[in-house]
C-alpha cells in the first residue's frame, strides 16, 4: 500500500467514521515539550522539518483559505525565518512543508496553518501533521544500528491522536523503535491506543513522506 492509499484509508473516511475524539490544532502544541523528551531521553534530534497534509477542494472559498494560509506563513517567515513550501500531487493531496531549526517556530507555524483551515470551515480536509526526528550520531544511545535513523510523530486529525512511525527502508518499519517512542511519550502526548490506526506514510525513495 502506497502513501496515498494509506492516507485515503487511514486518515480519510474510515478514520473519520471511527473517530474517538474531536481533533484540535491545539493538540499540536504537545510537541513543544515532547521534542525535549525525544532529545533528552531518546537521543532523537529534530530534523528541522514538519509538514501538514490535507485534501484539496475545488472551490473559491477553499482557494481563498489557501491564500490566507500562504499569507500567514509568509508573514511568519519574515518574523521567525520559518520557510514554507506547498507540494501538490496527482492524487489530489496537498502538503505544506515547513523548515526551521527552531522547533518551537515549527510547531507554531503548523498550528497557525491548521487553525486557519478549521476557522474557515475546512477542518475536515486536514489529514495529518508530521514532525520528523533523527537519531543522534554521537553520545549515549547512539550506535551503528540506529544512528541517523529518521522517525516521525504523526498527528491524525481524524483520530485526534498522535502515533509514532519509524520507517526502516523499503516498506518496512521498526516496530521496536515505535513501541519505545510510545512507552516514553504516552501521557505527554495523546497517543493512539489502537495500533491498527498506526498507518505507515511511506517515504518516496530516500526522501520524506511529502516527497
């Protein structure tokens, strides 16, 4: 199953039907403290990247909302240096990809973008927010088996919860790492309890899930 099939089945209609709580962009602020735990306890450093995935709507109102999101992020770049780019694909999904070495700025920017969609009545089009981390190559906990490994915390807007995703090459995932992330961060983040909803968002080639 490819990334877009996963999004459609995992974060789309099925997940919406099975939603257990109302999702809120405010949940994203949980990453503000979680990233410190990732560094201090697990030796995963932020890569400086985050992304928001949503489905498109062919309407004037949605186009205006997109323009508003772009304007907000452009203003944010002037103020904080957070860079934003918009990536589309042939399946109709859109990504807002954010880059900033300051993790707090990333969280704030992705929250502003998501909150704008919600305020304009398009919260149902939000699918997922992703925050990426890379295993430290030096210090305690680093080693040849894990150094440089990139993992993600995924927030499902349809489930109102986070889950870890640790791709390990090809369409394989490192379940041991995912369970470790869950055990350390559960309680600090609202972690999806039903693991069948921990859907993979496979990177394209050696890149990120957003391409």
